[in-house]
C-alpha cells in the first residue's frame, strides 16, 4: 500500500500506516494481527451513517437526514439487506418531499430503482426509473436523464430484452455526451459493446468499444480503460484475429500492472495464454498461464487456478504430451471438487 501511495504527496497516509503498524496487536490463535475495530470498517461506517441520521433528525435538519438515509440505503443494499435498504430509501424520499428537495427526490428515485434491480425486481425498478426520468426532465438535467436510461438498459438486459437494452443505452449515451459525463458515457458504451458482443454483432461491438476507449482515456480512468481493452481483445479473439487480440490484452495487462490490479492482471494473462495457444505459440501460452497461476495462488482464487490448469493441459495435449495434460486436468478437477472452498462458495452464492 505504501508503494502504491508513493513517496511524494502522501505524508498523512504514510503517517497513519506507521501508527497502524505500531498499534497492531500480537496475534493469538484464530485472530488476525489487527484489532477487531480495524477489521470491522464496513460495520463502523454503517454505524457512523446511522448516527448522522439520528443527529440530523434531532436537529431537524431534513436535507442532511435525507442524504444520510439515501447513503444508508445504498450501504444496506451492498450488505444484501433488502428490507432495511428499502426502508431507508423510503424515509429519505419522504424527507425530500417534506423539504421540497427536487434534486434529492430524483437521487432517491435512482437509489430506489437500483435496489430493486439489485434484488432482481425488474418491473419495480422500471417503475421507479420512469418516475426518476420524469423528474430529471422537469429539472432539465441531461446527465440524470442519461443515468436513468443507462439503468433502464441494464434492467432490460437482465430481463432478456437486449434490443430494448441497446436502444436505451444509445439514448443514454447521447444525453451523457451532452452533460459531458465522459466517465459514465464510457461505462455505458462498454456495457452496450458487451451486449452487442453477446448478440454476435461483432462489427458494431468493436465500433462501440473503440469509442468507449476514447472516453475512458478522456476521463483518465485506467481501470476502466484496461477493462475495455480486454473486451476488445475478447471480441477480436472471437472473430479469429488473434494478433489483434494479443495487442489489446497486452495493453490491458500493462495497465493492470501499473495500477496494481492483481485480479485484472490474472484475467489478462489467462486471456493471453488462450490466444497464444490458438495462434500456435505454445511456449508463450505456457508462460502466460504459469504467471497467471502464480498470481491466482497468491489471491486464493481456486476457480481461476482450475481454469489455468485446464489451459496448460490443452497446450500439453497439442504438444503431444498426454501425460502432463492428464496431470493438469486432474489438478483442475481437484480444485473444483465438492470438498473444495470454491465449490462451497458457489453453493453459498
């Protein structure tokens, strides 16, 4: 983390890290070597927002209470607690109505729709989005209208209506461009590209994803840029342009390494392994899979490790080494056995 922060301009963060190291407790059996209150960051944040809600209510500060309740709703949704999330957003909505906070009412409608969408209640989500879109039009807020259409695109995609999802995404893109919200525009274009790719519309997918690249660069979103480069790599790999795919995956890999995204790095390495294998570059494929496997072992990603072993097995099979192929296939199967952690994770999911 210190390396990520760098040596310059982060004196406060470095000091906090030094203090954290000084106050770390001695580990005992079954306990991580930091105090419990440091590990319960999410719970502490939730309690903090609830305290702001209560303080604002007592002080009769309706606007602040509404904002805190809206934030509480988002956090409860992220925790997977639907009832509490909906209760918080309803209270926030009521506060905004009482205080005649039109912008706040719009924000609450969007949060409300997002909660319904997160729990698969798509019809209810679209109802709230219709209400939010009406408010955004009344306020003349092009950016908010674009957000509404983007959310509608995601909901319609989830409902298995890709054509309608694409139409909503195109409408959102025009409004987001008008509002100069380049980050959300790039995100919307990336989503549309993925929809077109799934529908087999390769040429259109490439056009949309290349446009998304421009806006990712404009918004200086390196993680998003790596994601879109990777999507373009997959698109070209599907249509047989393996050299183009390698170029995009290599660019994505370099960005992931630059920002320290180990998970993204492992995905890019696996993708490079596959395209090198398809192109007949067996030594490069094995090297990429081996690098990915090292990272995935460090991350504890059993499903990813299994995928790497399957990739390595495929390369060895093409090289005529059936014995090594069987070894790696057995390893892949063992990682996904009913007794493995990843199997239990999927059951819980």
